[in-house]
């Protein structure tokens, strides 16, 4: 399966940390989710890896894993 | 268009009922409703059933005729309506529309959900199917997570606090404590609500509605025929349903539900009233933040002031405009497919003066707001005393 192309970097529009996950992500919890406003336009719901982020933090695209986009806080 | 009235209401208690199946719950609510209206199953000319996920929760499809036949009703159009947590709001909208249009005189609308037979992670997954499976849900969002992100943004833009959210929970638990049909009859304090186990930050278990079993039903007839029925009638003065995008990340502003604003404006216009005329309301508090956004979108207070408005006591039973005197989804329970018609039943109970210790002094003009998903469906209904 072809993974989608890379995403632009962006800014955190909103976020949450999920403690009560759905069945298939039971082993991932707690994990942070965010809606990212992409520099290229539009928004996407993504996972955050590494440090926790807050609204307005700048984030950079890491990669797709199992079709889920991952971002991390921009250093 | 003909004026429409509610002449019968029926509910089961809401709760966890391991010995009851979906059909027996729905039949109980229908029988209670027909008895209240003094009507027989043979008089029903059409049936709309609100149900979100019976096929997933219970494995049963083709639910409307399945339920209707068990209640002694056959030979009529029997249709299931699915609109996530607004499923029975949508069923009610269809039922009102068909009577108003003159298609039928006696129409039954019901709602049912049987949720507690599944473990919590499976319930979360079934509920999540009301979101966008291709995006937000694939990334790991649950409904608590979606509303948590709404809460975070509302806090960021308007200064809403966790204490404001907790004030919604404390109020609704206080009301549910007095409702004999509520799922959770327990008062809580602000401190307890703030110290709750996290579900999706900043929401704790005390910000989330309950996973419940339950069923609800109403009987609708043209206003000119209310004297043929026993139940004390209430008029449907205005009603509207509206849709929006399913995915939260496709909405421009997540601190407001556009479908709620659109349906509220249409319902107010049809009823010829405004927000200031509404004396009490049942709103869709699937999460505490949802009640705050709802009272803003309905025009009960200014945008961004839902938190302070709640903390100031305006929505208490003793406040200027009581909201969720039933206990709301938070304490009364949230069998999702039954919730929309449950709100109508709870308003009718108040408007008949039968709410016991929860009774509010002014209940002649009331509003119900039922939300599906993270705002992709909204049904707003305005009821008036005859």
C-alpha cells in the first residue's frame, strides 16, 4: 500500500490527550491528538509524538504510520 | 401545514439493564405512551424509530418493523431513522412533518438504544463510527476526544474554565438526583468533578454522559384532534433539523455548532418566538462543554459566556431559565437513540406540571436541542402549552 505524500508543517489549532481509547488503540494510551492548521492550508487530525503540545505551538510533520499522520513540536 | 400536538409520552427508566433486550425496552416505552394517550396500537398510522447502532450493539437490523410488531403494530410504514445521537430527534422531525403535511393523523415516534451489553472500549469504537472514519477516528479520536478538543479551543478563545464545565455537571447531577427515571441519582460537588479520572484532557468522567439502556416514545396528532385522546396535549410550535460536515477538522470554528444555530433560527422563526421567550430547555449535554456551546448557539447567552452564565446559576432549576431539569444526558443517562424523544418527554412532564420536586414554576414555552456526532446533525423543537 502506498503511503500518502508528506504533509506541510503547521500550528496546533486544538489538542487533547486521550486516556480512554477505542478498542484498537488500548495499548497506545495515553496519547496526544491534535487538529493541526497546515501551512499549506486546511486542517488535519494527527497524533503528536515526543513533547506535549499546546494551542498555537508550531509543529513539524514526522511521517505516516499505519496511515496515521504524526507531528512533533518544532524545535 | 397543519399544527401538530403531542398527546402521549412514554419512557422506560434509563440505566444498565442486563436482563432487558432492545425490543422489550422499546415495547415498554410504546405501551406507556399509548396508555398515556388513551390510544390503541391499531390507531397508529405510521411509525418512526430512532436508533443509532442497534445492528452494532445488539446485532439486530430491520428494527422498526421488528419493534412495531412486538407492540402489536403491523401493516403501516415503519422506518428506522439514524442520525447518531440525534436519531430520535430525526425520527421526531419525520413524524411531526408527516402529520403537519396531512399524510397521517396518528403517528408514533420512538427511540431506543441498548448499549451496556458491550465493554467500554467497544462502546467507544461503536460511538466513534458517528465520526469521520477516514480521518479523525483513524488517528485515534473518540467522542470524548473530539469534545475535549472543542473544550480546549473554547477555553483558549473565551476563557472558559474547568470550573465552568464542572458547574454543568454539578447542576445536572443535582437534577438527576430528583428524577426517579434517571440512570445516576447521585449528587456531586465541584471538587469531585474537578478531581475525576481523566478521559480525554481536559474532560474527566464527570464531564461525560453515561452509557445507558433505555427507550422513549411520543404520539403525535393534528392539533384539531387532541380532544380524541386522553393525554394532556402540548403543541409543537416550531421544529427544524439541520446538517453540517461530519469531521471536526473540516469545520471552520469548532466553538460553535453551525447546525444548531441554523436549526434554532428556523425553529424560532416557525414558532414566532425568540430565545428570551423560552422558559426552560433540555439541551444535548453529551459532554459538559456541549451544554455550554448549546446555550450560546441557542441564544440564551452571548457567545463565549456560556461558562459564566452557568456558574452564575442562570440554568439551575431555580434560575432564570432552567436547563436540563431532567438531569440531562449527564445524569439521566444517554441511550443515544432514545435521547432526542426523551428530551421531548421530559419537557412535556414539566409542561403538564408533573415533575414533582423538579417542577419549575414557568413551563409554558420550552425548547429541546438534540445533537448528532460533533454537530453534523441538530434538531431543535419548541413546544407550547395549549
